[in-house]
C-alpha cells in the first residue's frame, strides 16, 4: 500500500490550524493592559541580544515579557533560539534579523 501523497500537505494544514487556535487563545486571554505580543517579542529579543542565557535566565526573561517559560521550547522548534554545546540558549540569526526588520519598519 502506498502512503498518502498529500500527507505533507495535510500535516502543514494541521500545523496552521493549530497555530490559528493558539493565536485565538492568546487573543481571548490577553490582558488589555499588556502590550501586544509582537511588541513583547521585540522587547524580549532586544534585551536578550547575542548573550547566551542559562535555562533559568531565559525563563526569567520570558516571564518578564509576559510569556510562559515553556514558550522557549516553541522558539527552539521554530528556529528562533538554539541551545549550544555550552548549555546556554542563544537567539538565532533568524531572530536577530526579524528584530532588525521590525525596527526598520518603525523608521
């Protein structure tokens, strides 16, 4: 029996649906007094910079900017941060490029 030829497309669509539900949940539970997630992402990345952080330091930084520490796992899976051989967490070039692009949009 041959595997489904559309399985990759189905998997991609399910990931999009999942991301949509996560965005909807964030919107429903958002604290109106808190800045939007994009602003908090920018602040987090700007503060982190090129420093390597321990797991505890990264968790503290995520909390400081209104994200659960578990968000770091999603960032790692999405290639926004990486754990290097020294055990510290570093932002990837993708994260730093995104921040630069966001800052240029403000200009």
